[in-house]
């Protein structure tokens, strides 16, 4: 039913998003998304370190 997204489809989606939010707000959204992803990755790495410490204590 759904096909893979190619370059033309992604370009159309990008144009629609740009029209909806505008270039200024789009930059803020991208920055906040990057900050969220960075925090998520740091949380995952801390979780792995905690699990490794717990296994060493056993």
C-alpha cells in the first residue's frame, strides 16, 4: 500500500513543512530536536554504564 519515500516525496514534504512553520521557527524546532536526541543518547549511555557497574558488583 505505502511505497518508500524517495527524493521527490521528501522534497515535497520539506516544502510543506517550511510553508507551515516558516524558516525561523523551523530552525528552532530542528535545534530542539537535536538537543532532545543528544539527551536521549546520553541517557542511554548512562544506563549502559549503570548496568555494567551493577554486573561488576555481583
